[in-house]
């Protein structure tokens, strides 16, 4: 177990936190498949997200103290773009491309620069689809970005675990709201599968920032 992240997230810490999140998604693959009803009930959202995110695990496992955060993020984005499967996978790949472009040559994230990167990632994700819909993974990504931005504007000295805790709660609420936004979800009695996958990713990411596990 590593020391919990406080105010700075370097490449190794980011890689470990994201790996934690990816394993959370892979662990929920069957559940995500079972609730996949939008845009097509083909029961593959969990598989697509797992394959997409899993494509970055090799890059993440090779992260070391000598590697800049920006360099790592560029490699992660490339791996996700190459490995993207399905709509949700393509959206996530664009989300991380936005994070990478925002980070540039940064050596580490502060909560403020992280919130800026996530905001750009949200914009990229939204632009990935010609007809974006509310009540999907896009809604929870936007909620994550908006909550981070608000949290750091309230306190620029915030700890990472505090801003991600608030942002995780916002994504969970956005997930709970997805059946109110898409009739097909309400009729099926489920939340959006892609949206839930993103919440699992952030939950695992936050768990590492919180306790170093």
C-alpha cells in the first residue's frame, strides 16, 4: 500500500489510481452487460468498456518515477484510442485524449489542473458523438467535471481525496438520474450501463487517492 495522495498527483500515482479504477470496471463487467439497454440492448457495454480500458493497463504498469505525467497520459490516450470498443469505449478514449491534451507536459496534477483537464476531457467526450444524449455516460462525465471545477473554485488548496469524494457523489447522483432522462432506462428499471461503468472507474480511482490501496 502506498501513501495516500494529498495535493499532487504524479505519473506513478495517477497510473496506480487509474489501474484501480480499471479493475473496478472489469470486475463489474457482467453486471454492466446485464443492464445494457441503450442505445441497443446487445449486452456488451461491460465487455466493451473492459476491453477499451484494459488496453491501457500495459502502459500504466510500466509507469515509473522518471516518466512525466504528460508523457504517460499521451501513451494512455493512444492505447485507449487504439483499443476503443463500442460507443462508451470511444467516448472514454476521447475523454482521456482531452485530459492528455490539457496536461501537455505537466509533471504532476494539482486538484486545479486536474479539474481543468477533466473539463476538457468532458468536452472531447461530448464532441465524440454526432447526436449526444443526456442520461448516458456523457451525463456522468459532465457531472464529474462540473463538480471538480466547483470544488476547486471553492478552495484552491483542497486535498485530492476531498475534491474527488465530492465529485464521485455528483457522478453517483447523475447516474441515479439517468432513468429520468431516458425512457428506455425507466421502463427497464435500470441505470445506463456506460454511465455506471464510468462511476465504477471514478470510485476505484478515488479509493486509491483516499487510502493508497
